[in-house]
C-alpha cells in the first residue's frame, strides 16, 4: 500500500479530483500554501495499491502538467487613458508528488 | 516511531479527539475535504510508538462507523475513519 501526496495548483485541483473520483480513487483534499510563491495550493492524499501508482500519476500529469498560457497584462498609463492589453506568456500548473510507503491501512 | 494519518468524517471527529485527549495522545488536526462525498472531513496526524497503534485504532473505532452512499448506480462504502500508518525516519521534539 502506498500513500501519494500530490501538491497541485488550486485551479487544477478541481478537475483532478473529478478525474480521480471518476476512476474510483479515494482522495482527500487539504488546502495548503506554497512556501516560495506564498500562493494558495492544494495538497491531495491518495491511498493506492502499488499497481495503481502509475495510473494515478498519469491522471495527475494530464490535469496538472506545467503549461504556458497567454494572459494579458493591463497597462495603466494615464487616468482616462485606454487600457492596452499586453499579451504575456505565463507558466502555470505543475505538481509535486511524494509517494510514501504505508505499513498498515485500516478502514473502520 | 510511526505516524498515523487518520481521515475521519466530520460528524465523528469531536468524539475521537476527546477520547484521544483523555488518553494523553497528542494529535494535530487538519481540515480537509473528501473526494467522494465532497463533504468536509478532518485529517489527524498522530505520532506514536509502534506498541500504541492498536490501542489508538480501538479508541477510534469505538467512535466512528462507516456508511453507504449512492454513487450513480452502485453503492460505495465510505469508512467512518481511514488510517494510514507510516514509518517515521526520525522524530525530534524541540
């Protein structure tokens, strides 16, 4: 038995949990805060047997891999001036996964 | 030294914590959300010695019970409590 601890971005967490429950995996969501970016993120606990580690990690990857998105940076120059949206390439997503060995799993 | 990660449904958690406290067992409480039930539950971190694990499991099992929920067509049993026992490399109390 293994315990997968996945730390993912908030915006990816919802779709990942949906995906995991569709595949009948039990998941527990903890809200957490990143140390570096100080941004909120989500920590997921997924208890699985050894052979299910790969599929779960694949699910995490499809939902949370680091990807480039273009957002716009609204430049404010002068009051009354028009906002000029400035396209910006931003890296989002990404996940950190720890896989721990579980000695005993007890369900009551 | 072991770490017990116990995920407990919210309706049982106060009783569980009270019994743990009565038995001088320290616990750290994290609020969490279940995947299936989408309802709130609580994750407890309990550091204990190997020999105390069974007593803790008994304490918790007296306070919680599992329930069945409908998930689409088939029924899913959601445990009142879900415990993962993990080996600890080192434990330092400062």
